[in-house]
């Protein structure tokens, strides 16, 4: 993968022990009959982060989550969970996975569903799972098939946190919820993850939710990694630039910087760049929001990739100990 030479240091210590990384991928790829869903993917996700996994439909987000959750097998490269190969049975107790459909047995009662969790997971925390359910005023004798979308998601979260995972993998967990239920589940997720120090990797199309919840980002497009790192490092690495267009296009001086996206409206140009030095005094500059950075990269998937600090396992000083 071609990553530009300039990298910004994250708060994590480079080259930490394998257990410091909730996930570590090197050259990871998955090919289906129709082609590559994920290719040449290398990154580190530090333990304890709440990470947003962002990309358009078909970008490779679900494939990456399934590889981490032992729901798919890599075609090339390797992936480790807290230093253990992700496909190894020893990794199984360390993560919990919720797919998009959050499958539960509709004829089971809530109590029977929690009992199943206890029987399948040796580290089961029944008190915690039941507390999450009761906090939503869900009767334990209610059948899963009679629950609302928000209640169904709460029970699925109870199963996930009852497993006491160190890593929680979530694939669009709140996509089918109304705004009130989504806000409630976001609060539950944040509270539980913060209290337990759980690492979360969560795909979502709701960028405002990610901005409120996430301190780390992975962005994929066309099956390849485009951005990886802490939000407070990735976002300030970019600058919004506005100025006078030259002959209906952005000025040539902008090419001295890493240009993510440019647009011309009337006599003005608007651009998102990663500065390679001083920007012209003739231009107006501003720090973008996380949403602005993400949207620009999603609209320009061929823009140069950026992995900051310890997120890049191939950066100088980040080699495995």
C-alpha cells in the first residue's frame, strides 16, 4: 500500500507489545468469486479505542468485521486479535460480534436467551446481562419476536456485553432504529464500553453518531484502507482552504500540498488538503470537522491514504517487538 511519507504521531506508544493492539492486520485480503472485497490492508487498532469503521456500501467494512469475528477466512495476509491469530480458537472468548441483522431466536423468551448466553460462554456475566435488559424495562418472560427494534437491539447488546469481551465488533448495529432508540443504544454502548475498557470497532453510515462516539477511525474504500488513526490526530492533519479560482479551476499552487478534494463554485474554489508547508496568505483556512474529512475522503477514494502514528505497522519505529 502506498502511504505518503509524512505521518503524524498518535498518543499511543509505537512498537508496543502485541497485546497492546486489539487488532493488527498485515497485508490482509479477502477474495470472493466476484473479486477482491478487501486487499492489502495493514493497520493497528490500539486497545481501549472506540473506533468507527467508515466506507460506502461494498467498500469492505463487513468483510473486515467478519474476518475479525471468524465468520470468514482471509485469502492473504494475517490478522491478530490481542496478539492471537484471529482465526485461532483461543481468540474466540476475547471478542463479541453483532451482525447487521442481530439474529436471535424469535420463539425464545428474553430469560431463555440470556440462559443460552450463559451456557455458551464460560466467562458469562449474567448479572451484567440482566442489568442491561432490566434497564430497558424489558420483561424477562417476553418473547424475542414480540420486542420492538430498540428492545431487540438492547437484548443483543446484553448478550454481547454478558460475554465480557475485550473487543466488540458491531456491523451497523443501530441502522434499523428510530432516532430515540438509536440515541438510547448509543448511550448504552458508550457507558458499557467506557466502564469496562472494551475496545469497539463499529461500522456505521451515520457520521454524526461517529463524531459523538468515536476517538479512532478506520476508513475503507474500494476494498483498501484510506485512513487510520486517532480522531484528534487525523482531523487536524487536514485543512479547509477557500480562495479565488484561476480560470475556473483551483490555483496551481495548491498542488504543493496533498489535495484530497477540490470544488469550484463561481469565482471561488473550496478544497480539503493536508498541508505540506505554509499555505498562501491569499487563501482562507479553517479546521474541518470529522464529518467534513470523512465525506471528502469518501467522495475521493483515490486520494492519498494516511495512517497516523502507531496505526501504521510499517512506519519507522512501529515494527513489532
